[in-house]
């Protein structure tokens, strides 16, 4: 969100796109640390994918063919003023691990807090999905779209350099994904792109 503040002060759309790309790079940093600059990001994804990353990771919605990128980004993006940290901490505090909020804040960084919340929500959703299935209701089908699946597709697209959005494709098994799986491209697994001449 600190990086997003620069979008608000951008003098034109070109500058706003550069700052938005930096926000997308930060969002992908924990998953693909090899992308260290905006230029590295641009080598791996196109502008529409940057917009998709911002939509999934931060709720910043920009139309693919927008003529006013800065305005759309600023109107849909979150700020520290609209970010309800107390609500997020309260949701996590219900786990009963910390004796007070101060202990929670000193024991978790912001990325850890968000990861813990994501895991808690995923477990809650899995429980609800199980109980709904017992009653014959498919929650995934009812919701229409699985956001986690969309995030996995975006990560696969970045990892593969834009070649695929299938997280099961071998080209997506690089970097963080390879480390997580214990093998992958650059970790005992190689591949040859036969589509190149």
C-alpha cells in the first residue's frame, strides 16, 4: 500500500503504470523472488497480467484497454485509511494463540498475519464446503469462481514467463514453486522448449 501511494502522485498514465507494476512485483515477491525489479517483471508478464495480479492480490481493478489507468487504479485501490487492520487482527485473535493484541502484533509480521488469515479462512471454507456437501450443495459451483484457483493460474503464468496459466504445467514448476515441491526446473529437472526454432 505504501508503493500504491506513488500511483496517486503520478503525473501521467505511463508513470502510473510503472508504479502499478512495482505493486505487482511486490505482490509476487514472496512467490517468485527472482523478480527483483519492475523490468524483471516486464520480462515475465504482459500489462494485462499485471492488472490481473493487482486485481487478485489487492482488489485494484483496471480495465484491459483503459485510457485512464491512474484514475481507475486510485478509485478502486485500497489505502491505509481504508485498510481495517483491527478487524483482521480480531479475526486471527479468535484462534486463541495470543494472550493479547500486543503479543499478536509483536509475534507476526504483516505477510505472516495475512498468510495465517488466508490459512484460517481456507480451513473455515473447507469445513463449510464439507458440511454443505453432506447436504448436497457444491459451494465451489454455487460461488461461480474460485479466487484461489485464479491466483494459482496467475502465479503459474508468471513462473512460466507467460507461456501457461496451468499450475500443473512443468514450466510453472520454477523458483518458489520448485522449492515448495522439492524439485522442479533448476532443481534437478530440466526441459527443452521445442516450439523455439
